[in-house]
């Protein structure tokens, strides 16, 4: 079973309009205890995100009124945000979004690569805000029942091993343990890699024996 964003996302997304003021944004963050809010246009389509880091520039930026020609574009944007008072000027844009059907694993990778804590979820047809995905939501992937994980791992083992192979699968706290005997060494490698890719699997321990060692490379005769 492939876990997608809609399986773990929050259905209520906290959003503000582009013309929302600084104080309003702070009040919304405090009221709902969130570290970021999505900025939407008149049709509720995400156009950016305002985070606590964006707001804190108001206090942490030492220079608000003068910009050096030697500063990077990033520093100039920070100075601009430090003087801003509306969401449209405070936000980081464009908004990085996901859709409900995206695999949760891909969304987690996107969060990691972009170093962000949450993602607006949009309707793939209308582009409107449909929910929000937090990093904490993705941790729910690892709460899958052990029986469910074992059943998936057993299906993978049947597909990748030859008839007559005997593979026993145990699951404890998200760690899959493989015991038994397979026909070839390459099947051990393939099986471990395939099970490690299953949603909810934290690690794989293999105690599998094998017959033919088809991974041995024989050097050519000189």
C-alpha cells in the first residue's frame, strides 16, 4: 500500500489574505499555535507562505533603511521584509505546494530538501488550498500496524524470490527481520532494498542464507 499525502495531511489550513497586516498575521499564528501561515489570493489559491522567521526579521535585521550595493540578493530581500507590514511583502513566494495524491515519501523528501516545516496542499483541479501537511504528519507513516507491514513484506518476498525459497519475516517497532534461505545472493540484496522502500519501514535486518553467489565478480585471465 502506498501512503499518499491525503492519508496524513491536516484538513484545516491556516491562511491569510495578501493584504493581511503584520499584527494580524502574528495574532493568527498565536491563536492557532502554528509557525507559518499560507498566503492566498482572492480565489484561495496559495501564492506564498509567511513563517515566524520572516516575521522575526523585523527585530533581527540591523539595517532597515539602507542597502549596500555589495549585498547579495538574499540579504536585500531580508531588508525588504524587515520593513514590510503586509503579507504580500512578508511572504516567501512562490508557495511550494503538494497535491493530495503525491506519495508521502516524495513530500517528505521535498520538505527535507527545501528545509521547510509545512506544505500547503492544493486541489489538483482548482489549485485552491485544500489542507496542510506538517512534518509531524509524515511521522504517522511510521505508525502502521505491524501485521500490515508484515503482509506487504511477505508479498514482496514472494514476488522477488524463486519457488522453493523459504523466507520468514518478523516486524518489531518498524524494523523488519528476514530469516531463511533463498536461491541466489542477488535475491537477498533485491529483497532488502525493496522492503526498505516500503512506507513505515524504519530498517531491515537480514539473516538470510543463499545458494549461488551470483554477485562474485571473477577477474579476467591475463
